[in-house]
C-alpha cells in the first residue's frame, strides 16, 4: 500500500480501505476491475486501487481528470457497463424519497457488484453523531457540513437497503467496521487537533498509528459503518473473515483514545484560563505603555509651558509698572472730575425736588380718575344685572315655549291615533304647525344670537366704559325694543297655538 495513504485522517482511511479490501478479496488473480465511484470527485479510490480503472461521477466539480458530472439517481452510464459500482457514505446525503432510485441506478449500471458503504441508523450510531455535533458546536464553535446533512436527511435503514438490493437480483452481505467506542473519541480528537495548528503534526501521527496498527482489528460491535455488498448475476460474495483480522484489541487500545481525549480537554480548559489571563495581562501592559508614553509627552509639554510662563511673567511685570504710573495720572484726573461732578449733583438734586412735586400732583389726579371709574363701573354692573334678569326671563319663556310645543305634539299624536280617517286634514294642519314651529325656532335663534352679541358688547363696553357710555345706552334702548318685539311675537305665537288648538278641538268634535 502507498505509504502516503497511512497519513490520511483515520475516518477517511477506514472508509476507503474497507471497500478496497472487499474488492481485493473478490479479485481473482491479477484481474483488473472497472469501477464507478458515485460521488467520488476526490478520486481517492484510485490511490487505494491503482491497478483498476476507476471512473468518477459527482454533482460537484473538481480538478480530477475524467470526472463526469451527474446525479447518482440518474447515472449517465449504460446498463452493466462496469464491474462494480461503489458509493461512500452516500445515502445520508440523499433525500429519503430519492434513495430507492439511487440504489436502483447503482444496480442497473453494475455488472457484478454494488457496494454502498456508510453509517446506517441504529440507536448507538445516532447518539454518537449527536454527541459529535454537540462537541463541535459547544467546544469548537463550528458546524460540520456532512454531519448536519446526516441530521437533516436522516440516516438510512440498513435492512431497507439490503431488501431493495435483494429485490433487484442481488445476494447481499453486510460487513461492519469502526467500533463506536473508539470511533467517537478518535473523531473528537481528530477535529480538535485539526483546529489547533501546533497539534496537527501529532494528529498525523495519531492517524498513521490507527491506520497501520488498529484498522484491521477495529470491527467490534457496535460499529459506526457497514459496507453493504450486493453480488449480481452469480458473482461471488466477499468473505468478511478474510478481510478483517480475527484478533481482538486489548482493552487498553480501546480506552487509550478516550483517555487521551480527556487529557486534551483538561489541558484545553487550563489553556483557556491561561490564555484569558495572558490576554488580560497583555492589555494591562499595553495600557501602562500608553500611559507612560502619555506621561512623557505631558512632562515635555509642562517643561515648555514653564519656559513660556517665565517669559509671560517677565512681560507682565513690565506691563504692571507701566500701569502703576498710568494709574497715578488717572487718579489725579479723577479727583478733578469728582469736584466738577459735585456741582452737577447739586443741580440735579434741585431738579429732583421739582419733579417730586409734579409726581404728587399727577398722583392726586390719578386717584380722582380712579374714583370716577369705580362709580361708572358700579353703574354698569347694575345695568348688567338687569340685563341678566331679563335674559333669565327670556330663557324661562323659551322653556315654556318648548314645553308647550312638546305638549302640542303629544296632543297631535293622540289625535292621529283616535281619528285615523282624518289623517290627511291633520297632516295639513301639522305641516302648517311645523312651519310655525320653524319660524319660532328661527326667531328664538335670532333672539339667542342677539343676546350673545349684547353680552359680548356689554363685556367690551365694561372695559371701555369711559369712552363708549353713550353708545351702550343706545344699544340698551335697541335691546329693549328687540325684547318688546320678541314679547309681541311670543304673544302672537301663543294666540296662534290657541287658535290651532281650538281648530283641532273642532275637528275632533266633527
């Protein structure tokens, strides 16, 4: 075997090595097989079987020569065109409804064998994949694309695959590999060390150790992976015992990966603490360096400021001496101005006495005007009280009018119920009454608007009573006439209602 293959990640190595060993066990002499690797864009199977002609088909492209783009559920190859069709971990990446077609296409293209290798659904396998996903998410803070697809599409059921291959004319056998108690911790170790560059060299040594010494013994149940082999058209089935070693690994070989994983996780936890403290210490050192740099800059600035301050003090002392001499001159000038201002103050005091007498006279005149204003306000308030009483009377009349109209309407309703045959005559009377009521309502509205205008005018007159007294008297006279007219209209309305009532009574008697 190519020595470079021993450096492959153990999970990848065991996947391809198992299928290669199955095909080698089926080989008679030095026969050269034609093989179709479905989903094999990496062409890794060619390195495990260098003497055979391996064709590759995949949905995704790669730089490998001879890659055919195609779907495993619709293979672009003729029926029985190759000795064997192989697929590595395919079905868990295919939606469930397309899996039967995928298997059928593999059986159609294969002339002798179909090998579908991968994980199949069991409780232990599902728990192992769940733990691995949680480890990746919680510890490494990442997601594994293919594991997520396993979870999304669901793992295939090995019994279903075997039954379909049997119905398609094959004799079927399944060969298990990759003991779960070893596969899970080794996967965690592999992914953990692959994340950390300094550990990748150790990871390669670990993979090589497994691939060289453990692989052939790693088939104790429960296992992670099965190679389901279908032999077509009388082709032989592989002998599992000839492929895998009879020897059983010692318990220490099973426990070693788990122990190593625990030690690495313990080291990782301590490293997280140390790295956190180191990061904080680095931040403190950087902060101190920045502070020191700032202090040095501040010290240089202070020195420069001290030099500038000494120069400023010297300039200020010279200016102070000049100001002191100038102040002596100003003081003499101020004393002369003070004597002149004394004479001015005496003149101003005499003027102030005259102003005080004028203010006294103005105050007396103001008090007289206030008294006159107070008397006029009392007269206006009396007038306003009278108007308020008059308005209250008008409101009472209006209320009585409304009550009379309501009573009349009730009487009309009663008359309509008792004299159904006279509805047409009464309808005409009611129409006339409605017009009368509308006229009264319009008169009442005009009355209210007149009252409101009068109240607003009275309020304005109260504020300007001195200048508008005569105008207010005229308005009051006009208001009296308006009230008289309203009274006459009200009297006429009452007489009209009485006449209408008499007419209604006469109609009722008829």
